[in-house]
C-alpha cells in the first residue's frame, strides 16, 4: 500500500496466505506500523521510486496518496489491479474552513490513470456528524491540515459540542 501511514488500511488486506507491504515517506509512522502490525512488511520510501522488482504486485492500493502512474504500472503484474481513493471537491471542506481564511475545494483537474484499464469508478459522498470534540480532533490529526492548525484552533475545536463535515471521494479500480 502506498502512503500507508500507521498501517491501518494496509493491515486490512492481510490474510494467512498473502504478503502485504506498506510504504510511506514518514519514518516515525512506519515505526508505528511495524510495531502494531508485525505480520505485514513496512518500509520507508518515496512512491516515485519503490524498491520492488518490475511486475511484483498483483494489487496496489493507494488511499489519499499521490498517484504515480509510471511507477505503479511498472510494479503491477500482468492483469494486476490498482485501487485508488482520491478526494473530490468537497472532501472535508468544513474542516478546511476552520483552518484556512480562504478554503479551496480539492483540485480534481489532474487526469486519472491513462495506461491502465478503468474497471469501475464509484463516488462516495456522505456527511459525518460528530458529537463532542475528540473525534473532530482525531479527524484533524489524520489529515495534512493538522500541520496548519494553530493552538487557538485546537482550543476552539476542543470546545465544540457538535460538528458536521462532508466526506467526498472517488474510488477507482484499474487493471493492467
């Protein structure tokens, strides 16, 4: 799994008969993943040049990570699958408006994969309703927005009793 973070999604794919690999550029999150999910293989690396042989994987999953078509195509075995999960325009927009003076929608102008066959595409949009601040703070911590959050914003979120935020993303399944 590319951009595997702390390994939660990567671990979901582990069975008794397969090998599962997770790669992330963040050394500290890979340490957490490796300790938490010892039956998976984790390594620090950049997605643009992964240290696996050509045609090594039957599946690649990329959740909210950069889609690097050339590298993913190189790594996929013949008839292999690539599953991507990418944000759409309104994904977490309400959270972004708390952080940025001028919150922008996600840019979806980048073309999806062109060299693989699109098997299926599903858009998933729903509202998440939070009662209390703990889950909102956890959501914030899972995003790149966390690095932009000021102490004043953390305090503001901590005092919230309710919050609603939209999830808006697309899942695409490709085959080589």
